[in-house]
């Protein structure tokens, strides 16, 4: 058989032609499919290698105080973002970048994990220093896939003085993305959100809507510029927020609060419950959280024994002490078990015998017989022991619960503690294992025992005393509806009797006169000396309280204030001057009057001669010698 027979060769040639035709037809079909039928897909893939969609952050709404002064706004800042890419390439880029910004190996691995998880850009530094940005821009070729842009940076103008009310912002977390309050239509990884305070409470209002920018890259992953084929979508700025807060008053309180001491000050407008000031000491600088707080600063805030992150004004729970005596008196008047001019059967002789034991008064000299107003002015414990028994334990528990002493105030903040007050005898049975006797009413009547309230709750109660016995829920933001949460059914003469008792506290001879007497305004209120676990064991001083109100003499109060200084010992010497000085600042500012750092009578007699205004306003309290006044001030203001 011949291998190269012409017929065989012809047959093989035909087979080869057929095979070649099949191959060519397959290639033609494949090319047609790729070039024609799937051209859009490949164009998109090619574009995706050189064009990326990047979010354009929206500025948050500006926060204003009641006078239109900016509390929180936005300033230009720089952010550094890394885009998805090959893991080894991105790791090498981040390693080189660690020479210019603080990036640990652990942080680099976290960034790589985020890139793998979400498949989108990751912000490395949302508040980069200009020097760092300049260094990276000068070496752009070393950092492929790194994107630097300007974005709004949050600025808090009150600093530490307003931190607990404004709160701060930070990047949204994975857990927050799962919450209903952060819908997918608005929120995505990398978005800046409010973490606490009004920033959190009004997040949906302050948060804007991100825009979109199409950016073109070259083959080395460097940004060429905006992609001309698609128009960018501009971000929508968040809405502005106007507060009832007085930023000047907030800063003034921060200035006058005792250095190195902890506590809180709350100021409310008695007309509508608007929060004029909400201060907690010590504070922190919310600007430190913008762009992400560094590890060292965060650890320092959390390990600080004074707990600067803790908002004492709405979360702190303290025994209200003698500031509570007004609640006992108001409930007793409401229940009809006492009249303003009535005296108790037993006079105060410094102590009182009941239930096989002696119950002491803070003043061992005694106060004798007292009317209700005099008992408030003298802060007579013996009077209120007897008043508590008249009310009876069950009625005292029921009425105190009805008017809200075991509830929250309802302030527009994301966090608030409920007051602690027994709702019934089961409280003692569940907590202490015994059934309470009527004797429990004695401690409760003077603000001790199982009774703990926030400074905000006590301020809300004193708003009721400054009005008609009712008080709305405190409101920080303007335009927020507030219900009348506090109701005491008190006749006008009953309210006048309570206010007269408060007036006696700050009148000449009262426990807070020297620290509250002002030139233009009348301050009335109640001191308190609150026991705490350390003071009970003799390891620290009692907490110092003062709760009161102020306005022009003879006119309705225009501001209600409560101050507590932890371990401050004396409400008259430590807490009362804070309230008086804050009230003086607010009332002067409201009328455009100049502010003086020497405000109270005590400050005047310690710095110079007795002022003429004091001689005119308080002739009964006038004394000739400054040394005698100073000695008397220290002696008088030691009361509870």
C-alpha cells in the first residue's frame, strides 16, 4: 500500500481543510460573541479597571445654641483612603505608608480584612494632618490605589465644657449597620455617625446623604482625575439643629466649677423646661474623637478614676439629701396632712426619740417649734421625721412614685438613668429580706435611705416648685413637644409657703446666704448634704447639693439650677455659690449687662469692703468688719 497515493493525499487534504474550517468557524463565532454580543460586559470590565465609584461625604448639619451661636460645625479636613486591589500589592503599599502615619501590623491586617469583606475602599485616616498628606502626595508613585480627598471634619466649639451634651461622632461600626436606625439607603461602611449626646439623638436629622464621584486610574493604580463620562452626584448636607442650650452659660459653669472635683450642674428654663445648661465634671474634648481617637487617649479616658466619659447630670444617681425635703413637704401639702402654718407636736431639741432610739438633727442645738417654711429654712430633720410619720410609708411611696421619682425625666438624649425610689414594701423584701416598718418613712422624708435621683430629675422637680406645681419634661432641642410630666396639686398659698422656706435658706442667717446673695437678683433654694458609701464609712466627705431658682426680686423665677459636687461636704459653701454665679451670669447676659467675676456677697467680703448694694438690699445682714463676716460665713454655712 502506498502512503502517499494521490487519493489518500486528497482525502487528507479535505479532512485538514474541514478541520481548519471548523477551527476558524469556532474562532469567528467566539470573536463575534466577545466583540459583538458581549461587548458591553467587556467594556464595563475594562472601565472598572480604570474607573471607580467613590463616595463623597456629606457635611453634617450645624448645631446652634438658643442665641444662634454655633456649637458644632464642619471644617475642611483630609482623609486617606485605600482602594481594593491584590492583597500583596495593598499590603506593600500600607507598609510603605506606615513610615508616614501610625499603622501597626495589626491595623494593616484589619484594613486588608475589611477590603476582602466589603470589596470596597477603606478609610485609613479620616482626619489626616496636612504634613502627612503633603508627604504622601510628594511620593504618589509609591502609593498606588491610595486616594486623598478633602472631606468635612466635625468641630466642637465648646470643647470639654459641652462634651456630655453634644456628644461626638465616629465611623459607623458593623453592629450599628445592623440597627434599624441606620437604613442601608443612607448608611454604609465608612459613614460618620453620632455616637452619643445630641449627635446620636438627632442623627437622622444631622446626617446628610453621600454624593458619588467617578474617578479614573492609570495602569499603575494612580488617580488621573474625575472620569469625564459620568457626572458626579453632589452630596446633600444634613439639616441644622437648634438647641435650647445657652453656650455662654455652659462655658461659664465650666469656668467656675471647682478644679479637680467631680459633679454636675443642670439649668432649666421654668417656662418650658428648656435645658439651658447640662454640665458634667470632669469632661473630655469631643474633638479628640473626630477622625478616630488614638489608643493612648482612649485608654486614659477609660482608666481615669474620675470617669470623665460618665455624664453625671443624667446618669449619676445620688441621695438627694435635704433638697428632697421640698418633695416631702409638697406631698404632705398635696395630701392635706399638714398646713403651712402648722407646727409639729414635738419641738426640735437636736434629737428626737421614736421607736426605741434617738433620731438626730444636723443642728445639735435644735430649732424648737417650726412652721413648714421655717422647717425648710432651718432644714430641721426633727420636723421632717414627724412629717414622714404623718404621711405614712405607703402614702409616701405611692405619691412619690406617681409623680415620677422612680422614672426617667424623658429628656431628649439617648441615655438617662431612672430614679431609684421604692414603689412598695416589696422593695425591702426583695433587696434586704425584711418587711419595712413605718420607721422607713423617717429616712425617706429627709432624702436619705433607698432614694437616689439624678441632678436632672431634681432640677425638673424644682421647676414644678418655680411654676404651679407642674413641670414639663426637660428638652434640649428647640421645637420638640414636651408633656407636663410632673403634677403636684398645690394651691397658690402652698407653693408660696414652699418658696418662702427656700427664701429663708438664702436670707441673712440662712445656711446659704453668703454664697448666694447677689446685687441684682434673688436666689432661693435648698442646700443638701448627701451621704455616700465612702462618707458613711468615714473615708470621704458627703456630697454637696444646692437646688434653687433665681430672678429679679419680687418677680417669677427665670432660671432653675441644681448643682452637686461629689465629696464637697457643704452645700452652702461649695454648691450654692456655683448656682448663684451661674444664675447671675445668665440673668445679666439675658439683659445685656456686663459680667463680673466677683459676684456673690462672700466673694466681695473676701476681696474687699462690704459693697453698698449689700447694705441697701440686706440691712439686717450687714456687718461692719470683714473679718467678722468671714468667720460668720464659715460658721453659718455648715448646715445641711
